[in-house]
């Protein structure tokens, strides 16, 4: 049996009743967290651009564009809704051999569930399965060091989640994986150097292609096979050999991975979260910020290579670069005593005082911190003052890490904060009530209706 066949069989055979109650609850938390991010990003430029294109398709039936009552095709809606979830870089993360943002799958899951008149239980099952597939692939092989983006794994997870919602047969799901993975491989350049708007669109595009591949497979289209193990397949071209054993997955002998993903307390790339906490702690002891002589950020290999090695991180020209710049994020945490979405406004990252302060900041890799990764995502911030005083703070587990989790109340507060410009207080309350009881919702379209931006 090929890997594509094995994954398809696993997805086909898993039922809602196979998911433990605690995993259902964790799934709801991630959906609430992701939808807060999505509605909050309703007016962001990449969202407006993509929504304008998606609205040109006007199917009688289709998928709702999040925050509106307008419909598009399931694949285009997946693209728009996926960008919304990802734009703020505030949705969840999974760290393993390959890092990822599993809630990026929500764009595809929500859109296909809407198009298929699926229930809340159907949506919850598709979300748990999408997370499981993507996280298990991240466990299996590191592809970023080979020059490929983690969203390649999202091609598989979204194709299979879409296929499950469409009630495809196992063979059709296998073909959806073959089609998606062969045709839409993404280069890691999307996250190197100066970052563009596409940083937040890359997975949404994978989701679009995963859904489109499932739609094609439903009609009978076949794809190249074996897509992982073949002569010119994924192993040889992208990942190298990897091992997958679905008997270790959730609903079988293992635990569902969705409970192991990290939520974010701050809107910033995951490897910077502990650096923010360390910076805020150090700030309490600094006194006059003008006395700061230097700031050193000691990070692990992933933090250094993703957020701290490129010269563009010290003179960011885009919002996407700032929320992926360890020196900038730490600088703003120290200068302003907070990190929120306003931290990435052009007037701040272009300000001469900010740029001057960044000259005081250095980033180094600490091998001891690297050895702790990914079990801990530790950073240490050391501030030297002109008086000679040294203030050093290290944080290993950020708020939102499974060892320092965000509560249900934390997630609700984040949702309300992010959506307050788009949803009234009553709308937010209604949406949250529906989301916490999602298993009782008989049609996902009701959820979209509760999230229309005023």
C-alpha cells in the first residue's frame, strides 16, 4: 500500500465517534482562535485583493466568503478564507522536524463544509483529521532545510479533509492527494529575505489546490502515482524517504495531534513568543530606555535562521517582514511594553528612532537552546545599560504552549478583541455560543451567517 493510499484509508475509516471529548474541545478552541484571526483580518489588503477576484465567480450554490453573505467556488473561497486566518500571523503552530500552522487548514475545511451542507460534527471531524495529517507529515521529514515550504504538507491534509467532507471513496481521496502533491509544490523562498504578502497566502493557495484536486477526483480525474515513492516522486524531489504508520495516529493507537499545537498570545511568529515575554520581563528593570547600550537575543537554530539571520530583519520594509523579525519584535516589546497588531504599522517600522534602536540589537544562536528545541521554544534576552548593569531574562514556554496553555477564557478574549471592529457584542456572543456547541449545529452555513461583518 502506498503512503497516499494509507492516508486515504485512515481518513475514510475515521468517524466522529472515534474522537475523544478532550480533542473535540481542543478542536473548538483552535476553530475559535482561527476565526477570530480571520474576521479580524477582514479589511487587510491581501484579503481584499483575493476577495475581489473570488466574488467574480457567482455560483448559485457554493462556499461563503468569511465575513460576508457572498458566495464563490469552494476552491476560491478556501483561498480567501485561508488568507484571513493566516494574515495576522496569530493562528496556531506545530513544531517538529518541520514547523507548520495547522489551523491554516480551516480555510479549506470551512469552505468545503459550507458547500456540502455539512454539520458541525462533520466540520470538527475534518479539522481533527486535517491537523492529524499535516502534523504527522511534519513529524516525518524536515523539508525547509531542503528549500521547500511546509505548506507542501498542506496539499495532502486539505485534499484529504475536503475529500472526507465530500464523502469521497478511498480511491478518489488517493487521487486527490496524487493530483495536489504533484502539481503545487512550494519553494521556501516565500519565507526568506524580505517577506511579501504571499507569506500569508502560501498555505491558502495550497488549500485552494487541495480542494480543487478533491473536486477533480470526485469527477474521476486521476493523478500521478505513486506520488510519494515514485521514480520522480515526493521522496526523490522534496523530502527524502520518510516513514508513515497510520496505526500510530489518533483514533487508532496514538493521540490526536491537535491537542499538541501551540496557540499564540501575541501576533508574532511562534519562535519569537518567548522572546517577547523575556523582553517584557527585562523591561520592568530597565528604567530609562535611553540608558540601553545593547540588546542581545540568544535563540535556538530555528529562531535564528527564520527570524534573525537576514539583514532585512533590521530594516524591514513590509508588515510581513516585521512579524518575522526577531530584532524588530524584541525592540518593539522593549520600547512600547507590548506587542499587538499596531506594532507592525508602517509609521513604526519606518520610524528613525526605531531603526536607530535596532542597531543596538544582535541575534545569536545558542546551542543549548537549540538542544531544547522543539520541546521548548526558548529565547534569552540580555540588555546592557550604559551604567554597566546587565539584565538577562530567559523564557522556555510561552503562554499558549501545551505546558503553559491558554485557557478557554483567554481564547474568548482574543476572539472578542480581534473581531470588535467587525462584530457587535451580541454577534460575538452568538458566534461563540455556536462555536462552543458546534457539535449541535446541523449546518455550517449557520456559522457563516453568525460571522457577517457589520
